[in-house]
C-alpha cells in the first residue's frame, strides 16, 4: 500500500513538470508564427490630399509699359488705384527727353488685390509695349526657414539652461560664445523670414508709361540745344586758353619775332621794295 501511494505521487510530479515545457513550446511557436508589423504605405490619393491642404506661399511681381496721350492724367489714375487698393508707391521717377516724357512708378500692392489693381491702373490702355507677370512659389523655402528658426531657438533655450547651471568662468565664456553664434543665425533666419513674409504679403508692380512729343516741339528743342551747346563749347575753349596762358603767350611772342625777322631779312635783300 505504501508503494502504491509513492507511485501515485511520483506520477503527479512528472505530469506537473511536463506542463510548463509544453506551455513554453507553445509560446515559442506562437511568437515565431506571428506576422511582422506591416509598414503603413501612403497611397496616391492620400499624398494628393496632403499636398492640396498645404497653403502655398507665392510671390507675385510684374512690369507693364505702355504709351498714353496724357501723362499727368495716367499718373493720377494710377495713384488713385493705389490708394483704393491699400497699397503705396515705393519709387517715382520722371524723365524728360527731346521727343518723350516718361514716368516710372514702382508700387506695392497687397497680393490679394494685385489683379484688381492692375485692371484699375491700366484702364483705357489698348496696347501694351510690355506686360510681364511672374509668380514664384516659395513654400519650401519659407518652411525651411521656419524650421531652422524653430530649431535654433530650441538650441538657444538649451544653452540658456546650461548657462544657468554653469559654475566656472571658463564654462560661462564658452556657452556665451556659442549663444552669440546661435543668436546671429537666429537674426539672419528671422530677417530672411520677414523678407519673405513682406514679399508674399505685398506684390510689386513696375509701371512705365510715356508720351511722345510732336515734331515742332522737337525741332525747337534741337535749336535751343544747339545754341546752348555752342555757347558751352566757346566757354570751354576760353577756359583752355586761360589754363595754358604761358604757352599761348610764348607762342605769340615767337610768332611776332619770326615775322619781324622775316621782314628785316627781306628789307636787307630788297631795300627798294620798302
């Protein structure tokens, strides 16, 4: 009886010891059979949707040139259009020539009102000698400068934390040196970013307009110019003579001496002719 009890206990012990091995084997099998995580692939439709959701940063500039019958009236029309569209004139030049009077205005207009302003400013113009509108996409450049600026400011914040914990003069000087370099880069990035913001927010348009003068006016102008040029040439000649007066005086004296010598020589050869 005692042997039967010992045999039963030994059988139970064997059964309990085999169960963990079976569980471990099952676990290994499950892990080996489990599929690896799949990489998430972005389909064409998702990429297109992401790109379309990006707000584009566009810089629009242009130049127009045309002839007008009344320069002053055209200028007033352009300046009125500038005020109506909340813009401003950054450059105003006038050139008067013999046969032409020309104006060049450079205006800055909010980008959203550029097309409206162009129509108002050139109202009544039937023919353009030149009309060129350029649009540049600076989205990538803008995002790059924004990212660089953010990163540099984070680095600056870390250096400031290190500076607060610095305990030696050497460490303080080295950290301040690095901070100076980072701050220079931050100022450069901020300057470029502000410039891009200005170019994006305000479009630039150069407007050249002119009026050709009539033939009688041109002829009278040429006569006046000829008299002025002749008088200037005369004054220039007088100034040259005054500037070289020693040589003029010497030349005049030599001329008189040579002329007197020739007369005296002629008198000696032919006294009866005198």
